[in-house]
């Protein structure tokens, strides 16, 4: 199982990740609010501004203070390391 660092020592499972999106649009804000209402929102921002919203296949929504490009690069680097090991 591979994990991606989403900032401040927090990690998510790379295999469970569906999407990385910015929190700026109204539909994404609605996804965040709906996840908060049903109790499946995980706030990993440590009090900072949300820059990335991670949508997981378990119907959880994770908020991160790290930029989407940074999380994506970490995901790509993690994938390359795993491919080299096989």
C-alpha cells in the first residue's frame, strides 16, 4: 500500500484516491458541505487555507493546505518509485 503526503505529516492511500480538485467552484464547495453534514469530511489543513480537495473512493472528502500541483507531483513520484520496485 502506497501513501501520499498531503502536508503536515498527514497521508492518504494512493490507491483510494479518485480526484484532486481546487476548492474554488460552487460544486466543490457543495461536495465539501455535504461531506461535512454526513460526517465524512477529513480536515487535514491544520488551520490553514484549503488549497486541495481530495475525493476518495470511500466517499470521504479530505481537505489539504498543500497545492494540487504539489500533491500531484508527490503522487507521480510515488508511482515511479513503486514501478521501479516491480
